[in-house]
């Protein structure tokens, strides 16, 4: 699965904005909807090591790749992947941040 420049720029922006708003806060919860490769969750966790992220991905192959990417990172304890549909995802958690990297499609 490819990662594009737009996704990297968006991830850097979101990670910095969360960091700026939460530098002194702890116990934060984040929800990444449609995590794909896990890039956005990884970028946010890298900049904000106090946040715990639930990353939802409906596509089984993408969820598998995200799981591998996160497992190989220093932030594996902060990110949990769920291979589920967000419409049926059940949790009792309250999230401080909900984020999603919009899909960037190129029609040929």
C-alpha cells in the first residue's frame, strides 16, 4: 500500500496541532478512522507519546499492513488496530481526538 506526500503533510499538521494543544495533558484517547497503513496514527503517536490510539480499518489487508507497521515501531504500545467497520465498532471510550486521513484518489 502506497503512502503519498499529501498524507505525510496532513499527518505532520495533525500531529503538531494535537501536540500544541495537549503538551501538559495526559491520558488522552484518539480514534483513527480508516487507518490504512497506520501512517497517521504513527505520526501522531511519535509527536504525542501520551496519547493512546484506536485505529479502525475495514479492509483486512490494509489492517494487516497497519498492524505490521505499528508492531515494528517504538509506539506499538500506544496504538491498537481494529479490523472492523466504523459503523459497527463498539467501545465505551470517550475520545479526545477523532481523525481520519481523507482518501486521495487519482482516476486514470
